[in-house]
């Protein structure tokens, strides 16, 4: 099976995750909180591990050590780029913020106003995710798998929130499910774009992987880890730290299972 086919299968799998919201919304709030607690901690480690242990080394390999300053520059572009998407385009990015926010009438109206902006931002985000996964698999299975794992654990809780935002913004459940899945399918376009740019732009892989590494570092350090730091209970904080380390170990283990370079 060619690596490009692996890339398409991976983004189709990631796109299907957008349907998880309809199941998550039927769960008890306590059960959902427990699931998100585990995902938050594990995904923080897996995303950070992917950035530093897979994407960044591969970017340095493609751009060569003599172009290390260029690699660092594109890592910075990735960090700033993801910040822009999350903060300005993808303003209502769908993380769950608790029932106290959902109970306010003015909050409901504000979400309605930006519900389509949320879809556009989600589509752009998924497009970039697809490009990252596509480029990663074109390098080797190890890097592609690591990128898919990182995207999966970030997208799962996010898609639950996205579905909730769309329903809360006035969509019916079926309409929210359809549009959320539609925005997720832009990841497939991302794979096509990666393949096209790789054939027409010198060192495209290196640039994109450095950009992705910066983006993943942003997601872990600016969104996920700060959420973990809000936990005040010492026992739960210890569990979070263990899950965080397990996320990193999981990325290392995937590299050992697929040691291609």
C-alpha cells in the first residue's frame, strides 16, 4: 500500500471523528468530563512529543543543518499562524467551557452570530491538518502515524465542542452533524495540496513540517497545558502528569514500531 493511500485513509478516519459529537452529547456530563480529563492530559503529551520528536527532526533533516535558522523561522511561523487561526479566525473553537457559559442568553446570541465563522475556521484548521498528515506520510509511515495520532487526540475533544457550539448556535442536531462533517472533509483537500506542492516546491516537506511543529507546540503549550494547570487537586494533577508522560511515550513507541527514516 502506497504512503499516499495511508494519508487518505488517515484523514478520512480523522474526518469521521466529527461525528462523535452526536454520541458525546447524549453522555452524562460527569462521564464526558472524565473522558475529556483523560484526553486533555494524554493529547498534551502526544502533541508535544510529535512536535519535538518527529516533526522537528524531520524538518531539520529536509532543510539541512546549515539551514537551521530557516527551520526555526518556520517553526515561529507555525506558532504564530496557529495562534492567529485559534484566536481570530477560529474564535469559537469549540472547547467545552462549562454549563455556566451555556446558560447565558447573551452568550447564546453571540455564538449564533459567529456560528458560520466557526465552521470556516474549522475548515481551515482541518485543511492544514490534512496537509500536515499528507506531507508526513509522504516522508515515511512513522512520521505520518505520529502526526495522525497528534491530530486525532486534539480533534476528538474539539469536535465534541464544535458539535455543541453548532447546536447551541441554532442548528438542529442533523444539520450540525452534516456541516461539522463537511468542514472536516477539507482535510482530504489538504492531502491533495500537500502532494501537489511537494512536486512543485523545493523543500516543501521541510517547510511544512517545521510550520506544523510550531503549530503543535502552540496547541500544547498555549491551550492544553494551561487547561491542565487549572486543576487544583493534587491527586488528579498527578494523574494528569502521568497521562501526559504516557502521551509522549506513545509517540516514542510508535517510532520504534515504524523505524523508517
